[in-house]
């Protein structure tokens, strides 16, 4: 799965997850985990509405939990995780610890993205992880969805944040 066409095909599935979150008022982030061209699990962001606010149920964390629950003997280094927004530090750490081999994301998180961490400066548990990171796959589509979210006055999650300003300024 080395070319952008395949990446775009799978990223569209992640965008479907983000649209699903958006449709119920959640922050529009979606995630899909793929192994040998097959979708293993999906996830979308929850916990961003007033009645369920939390910073744990990120799309990647939901997908990682579903992957663990599959209880299948799959080499995680062969898994590619697709997400519509660059993983935050929490998610990036969990992805590294899970041994996932590749992250493909759509839109940069200028406020909280964690993939720019210099792993060589971290402790051995993280430093010794091998991971490929591919940004900007269907970036425009993710940007448009996030713009629509931030433009809706009913949505208060991250309102006025650096991410919101960066997104709305494009």
C-alpha cells in the first residue's frame, strides 16, 4: 500500500468516521486501522459535547481499544493507522507503545499534534520504536469538515483555540 491512491481510499473511510462524529455534534475526527489492505477497526471522537466532555475518547484511542478487543494475533508493525487529524501526544504515545508501524494523517494539529516529537530524545521505551509518518493525505477534506465544525456556534469544544484560529484562517 505504497501509493497515495490507496492512502486516499482508506482516508475516505476515516473521513466517514469523522463525518459520523460531526453528525452527532462531536469534534470531527475519525480513525481507521488497516492490516494487509483490510480494515481492522475504526473509531471516531467522542467526549466533546457538554454532556460527555472528556479528553480520553480520541478517535485513535477508540480504535486502539477496539483493536485490543479483537484479540487477534496480528503483528502491529504491519498496521497502518489513518486519522483525519494529526494524533496528539497522548494518542501518539499509545500508538508507539502499541507497536503500530505507520501513521497516515490528513490535517496537521498546530495546537496539539504529537508526531513531531524527537523520539531520539525520549526514554528507551519510545526511542527504540520505529514508525513512519505520512501527513497531508486528503488534508483539504479534513480541513473543510473542521471548518464546518468551528463555524457552528453550537460547538464549543476548542472554540477560540489555536487549532480553531488556524483552521478558520484558511
